[in-house]
C-alpha cells in the first residue's frame, strides 16, 4: 500500500519540506523533514528553459532566491548558480542559509537523494506533465509518487502510467454538491484529494468530502496546517493526511492523538 494512500494511516507530509525552519523546496528543507520522521514530502515543480523538471513553487525567482525573473527563462545551468537559501529568514534567525550553496534541485535530485521517501508532486504548469512522468518512470518511483495539479489537463499525461493522481480543481468542483447531499462515491478517477480548508474565501466541507469518498478508498489530505488543534479537528472529521510547514508540531500532535484514540 502506498503510504500516502492508506486509509488506515494519518500521514504527516512536509509542505515544501520543513518550510518553517529551512528554505522551501530545497534538499536541505526536505532532509530536515525526513529527519523529523515525516511520512512524505510535498513539493512543486515546473520547467527550466531547456526542459528540465526543477523544484520551485513560484513562476519567478524573486521571492525565494537571490535572482529575479521567470524560471522558464533560465536554463538548468543558469538555475544551478542561483542561491535558493538567500532570502530565508525568520524569528531568531537572520538569513542563516545565505551563501551556503543551497540551490534549486531537480526532481531527479530529490528522487535520487531521498530514496524511499514518498512524494506528493504538484505540477505548476501543464506542459511539465510529460517530463514529470518521464522522471518518475526513469527512477522507478511510481510506487512512492503522487502527482497533483490544479489544472486537470496536466494530469492527462499520466493516463495508463500507474502513477497515482490527486483530484484537480474541476474534480473537486464536481464532487462538492453530491458530498454536501451525503452521496457516497464508489469509484473515482483519482486516488487522493489534497485540499485547503478554504478555497477563494469559501470554507470547504472537508468532513462531508471525506465521508463521500471513503467508500472509493480515496483519502483526503489538507494543506497547510501548522497547529496541533487544527490537525486534531481535521482528524476527528475524517481527514487522513496533514500537510504542514512545521511538521514536527503535527507529528507530536498525532502521537498524542493516536495514543488517546488507542490506534
């Protein structure tokens, strides 16, 4: 059983790694999250100018690196020179990762350097879909990868691959009314749902959704949750996975929660 698809589990997933404490979507952040004991990692991918699958959330380099401009305007060689730790800071820290050689990784780097770690891979642009599939297949990682995208067209590239997919925005929209009406789904074209508590200012009925898709053995994961109290509320309503910027908090909360629940 894929560890992020197990309805008997409550996976804690590092959102862009250990984002609260390290530069997001970097190998440093991912390694920290794995060391904490997360059940998987969430990361974002897009394409370089020369078609390589790189791990970065934004369409531009400005927010998280020492460079600027569109990611797609840079070759992989140019992106390799970018300092992806340059802008990270926080309470009681002043740019602790700047100048330490932390770069923008390839998806292939993550698969190679964190073997066995389950990944939830959000594809930010539809044109990256075929390249992401090739990378996953080349690394024989279909049994530990899930691909996600807001745009359902992106997921077309994975038809027949055996790589699990997460529900797109259009999938979620079609499910909302039946879920609110209490209709249970027996079969769905995706293997997991990864949802925010609120979408465009509207709270999602997460408990109703989790109940609606359970018969199809589709777990619901929720992002981004950084408090123990919020995680407990979600678990009680049937949510399985928690994506967190600060996964240590959620791991401790799960230990306490499952201890009280007896499983």
